[in-house]
């Protein structure tokens, strides 16, 4: 019974979970490609 409910919920939330995982992966890729975070860190160390 509980297993059936879990499977039903997982089927309903499968698309939402996949979209969230895709967004997280895209953010990681963009963060690794952009040099901005290191420049921001350099500004913080120079300002401090």
C-alpha cells in the first residue's frame, strides 16, 4: 500500500524533480564557466 502511494507520487513529481535537477545542473555549469565569482572574491580580498 505504501509502496503504491510512493510510486504514484514519484510518477506525479517525476517531471518536477527532473526540471529542478536540470536547473541545478545548469547553474553549476554556468558557475564553472563564468570567471565572475573569482573576480568577486578578488575584489573582496582587495577591499578587506
